[in-house]
C-alpha cells in the first residue's frame, strides 16, 4: 500500500512538472512573439525616422542655406538686407528643428559646435577687421580669414551671420554694413551651406551635381548614417538591436530638452552665465527654444510636420498601443512645454530672468521625465 502511494505521488509530480514545463514554454514563446512583433514595428519606425524626419529637415535646411547665400551675395539695398534676414530665420528654424537628432554626423564631424556656438566672438571679429582693413581687396587676408571661419567655432556659423545682419531684433541698415562685413557674412553663410550639404549626404539624402562637387572639394567622406540606423540589429550596424535605435530617438530628444532647459534658458535665468544667450541680435531665442521642442515632437510623432498628430508607424503610435499611460503623459507634456515656451516674455535677451522662463524650465523638465518613463518601458 505504501509503495502504491509513492508511485501515485511520483506520477502526480511528473504530471505537474510536465505542465509547468509546457507553461514555461508557452510563456517563452509568447515573449518571443511579442518581441518579434515589437521589432517588426520599430524597424519601420526607424526607417521612417530617417526618410520622413531626418532627411526632409536636413534637406530643407540645405535649401534654405543655399537661398541665404544667394541673398547675401546680392545684398545692395535695404530690401536685400531684409530678405537676407528673413532667410536667416528660415534656415535657423530648420536647424533648430533638427536638434533632436544631433547624434550621428552632426556630432561625429563637429558640425553642431561649428555652426551653432554662441556667443559670437565679437572681439576676435573686430581684431580681424582691424588687422585686414582691405579684406575685400586682399586675397592673402581672405585666405586667412576664410580658414578661421572654416575651422573655428565662435567666429562662424549661424551666429556670425546673425551678428552681421541684425541689431536689436531688426535688420541692420544697409548703409551700416561695410564691404568687409558683407564679405565675412557671405563666407560664413557659404560655410553654413557646406555644413548642411554634409549632413544631407551623411544621412543618405539626395544632392545635385554642384553639391556633390562641393563635398569633393572639401574632401568630405562619410559612411551612410541613414543605412546604419535603418539596419539596426543587422551585421555592420552600430546598433545591436532594432529597439536600441528606437531608444536613440528618445535619448536624442532628451538631450536637447535638457540643453534648452538647463543651458539655453537655465544659464542666463539662474545667473550662471548671463551672456550665454542664443540668437540675441535677431531676438530669436524663444523661437529657437520652441523649434527645439518641435524637433522632439517630430521625432516621436513620425514626421517633419507632425507637431500634434502622429503617423501610424511612429514611436508615439507604438506607445499609444502598448504604454497608454506613458504615451498620454508625453503627449500632455509636449503641449504644456510648447505653451510655456511660447509664453515666455520676449525678447529673451532682455527678459532672461522673468518668471516665465522659470515656468518654461519646469515644463521642459516634466517633458524630459515623461519621455524617460516611456524610454524605460520601451527598453523592457
């Protein structure tokens, strides 16, 4: 009798173990299926991040910079200066809307600091102008200054062109712009154009023959960052999984949100550095901040025009389906951050310690936290 009981108990335990093993297998299969479905979706998300957000914005930037060069080259009348100022703002907007994806060539080739370091070094600029009073007539001097523009950071880029075109938020009077300043402004704008051509090329965008020649003359070579991003999880990509590339989208957003909150607004607001004010001569600071937040919305919502709506294959679409609490928080935080930044007292250069700046910082920090919570879910 005792032996039969033991045999029965053994049989029961074997059955339980068999059931548990089957249950574990089912769980493993379900997890594998869920992960496969996730990566299938995110593979499309990553592909469209390149084709619908990164490439279009950089192409718009490149085209706007080309127009800016032409306008500065043709500057003779006040109307010409006004036109150049409008084109600077147009190009500037596309650049700021690209700052959620500074990862890649913008960082690897130093394009971001080269084109967007502030404040502009006015003392160094004045020294060059004093040293070479006949700059427009002196080819040797032009070569020296052009080299400084091409290789420096604080004497070039958007803020060099800004300083030479604007004063106190308005276009400068054409009579006040010297020939040397106009030449310097043109060379800085041409350098901006070249930088944007490099970005389009590096992300696998389309160039015309003239732009290809520009890259050849500059001896610029780059791997295709677009293919690298799209091929995440495959051999040769720097992203070992598809999900890691999607996480990069969120981290790129967090990087620029943190910079806007704690550097662009925060440094002058807290008194840490009252001279650290972006676009002060054009009175464009708050527009810059606003476009940075839009850049993040475009990245997460899946397109260069998706500030509030989102595409069916975007990160936001995936989040809404799988992490409704976190995605709703991100959506609400975007709305609040855009509202608070837009409500900042203008111009920022004259109101950088207004309480509205502090409110904008709070909203940006909340947006950063919301995106971080979504990132944690996506990484699981």
